[in-house]
C-alpha cells in the first residue's frame, strides 16, 4: 500500500512543480493577502473600515480532461488598538482539492500583525497626519489537514490478463483495509511588510517578505519523514496616482520553495467613475513560463468583485490550447452596523 501512496504523491508533486510551486497559488494574490504575508493582517492603508471579509475561488486543469483542481480561500481581518499600539487580527481558511483521487489539503491559520512605527494613532482605521511609513510584522499559527482517497487507486493484485488483453480490474479485491489516509499537522508562518503612506504624494511603494511552514512539518502519509520545505515569498510594487480618476499599480511576486520557484509581474489599473463611488479595474500579469493572466473587476462602496483568467503559454499549451484557470474573488468592506445596509441599497 505504501508504495502506491508514494507513487501518487510523486505524481502530484510532479504536476505541481510544473506550476513552479509546491504550495498551491492564486492569481489574485493581493486579495489573498493573508495567505501571502501575515504582516498585512488588518493593515488598510488609507481605507476607513472596521473589518474586511475575503473570498477567492479558483478552478484549473479542466482542459486536460481530468477532474479540475479547485481552490477555495476565505479570510477575515480587522484593525485593532491596544494601549495606543496598532495591531491587526484575523485568520484564513484555504482548501485545495487536486482532482483525481481527491488529494485534499485544508489549512486554517490565526493571523496577527503589529505596526512597528505607527503605534500612537488615535483612530485605528486611519493613520495620523504625520505618518509617512508602515512597517509591520506578522505571525500565523494554525493547522493543516491532508487527506487522500485511495478507493480509485489500482494495485498489482488487481491486474487481470483476461481483461481487454491485460488490464486492471477494480472489481477484484485489493486486500486493503482502508480507502482513505489523512494527517493533521501544526503550521507556522512569519512576515514583514513596508509601505510608504504619506498623504498627498503620488507614489506609494511597498514591499513584503514572508516565510511559510517555519516548523517544516512532516507531511508523509506512510510513517516515513517527508518535511515540507520552507516557502519564501517576496512581493513589491508601487501605487501610483495618475490623476483624480486613474491609479495604476505595477507589481511583482517571487516565491521559492525547495527547488521550485514562481515569478509573477504585471499591473493593476483603477478608473473612478463620475459617481465617485465606483472604480473599474483592469490588469494583466505574466507568470514566468506558465501563463498570461487577465484581470477585470468593479469596486463599489462596500464590495469589490473581480474575475481573472489564466491563458496558458507553457509546454502544456499543446494539450490545453491556451485554456487555463479561472478565478473569482469578492471582498466586503465592513463598518459595524452599516455595511449590509449599504450592500442592500447598492443592488
């Protein structure tokens, strides 16, 4: 049984490595900001909100003729203040189901961040008039659960020379006593984040660095030791105010985990409509040797709805004809006792 589990795990890692990362990724990594860097927890720049709720759904590899890989991300965070010290509190849930045999990873993390520089702001939702810089650090603690459905695997004892000239017959008993394997492990992440936030300026550069899986938990199903390598992430960019209507954010993300790496770079552009409550978003990213990603969305008052699509340009394009992954996200911006009244009135 062990050799079959290890073989299937190898296949999954091989497929993932062709995406240049062992951990699963999302195209809208700025929406899944807590997943990228815990230091962003509850840090809202100039936005005056009491909390945010984030949701991302991603589907990919349907074009390869297999059960699609499906990722769901949910998160909540809020700014908070304790004795004049500005912190952020929150958490996220992420689930990734990898198609055949339902290899499933679920992760739940509690997240906290501390603003090292701006510790005396009287209004937790806003920076003081003299604030020019964010410098935050964050920590996440939680667990992940990995499971594997073994019922669709075939074993050597199920090989029948009389079936189609020689094939596997799952009606033959495999002799295995369990159809599912699962493990639960502790997980820890750390990050640091900087942003220039002086009001009235046209350029607001930012950069972040994070490390995931600090404890390098053993993820083996078989009793052997197979530790998750630390994932290093570095992202940056600059919010640029072109005029009163148009903003643009060139950006990049680099991730490295063991011998796998991923490089993203591109931009997001925001255009404010005459009502001053609605912004339209367009953008594009390039994931190196993998895909061109198109973004579009609308931000109105208390919600931000986005859609992105990966146009595959890797060697897999021979099989996908450019078809890649779609991704949808939604952010709710919350003010206590007000948000849902505004949401109802906007529809």
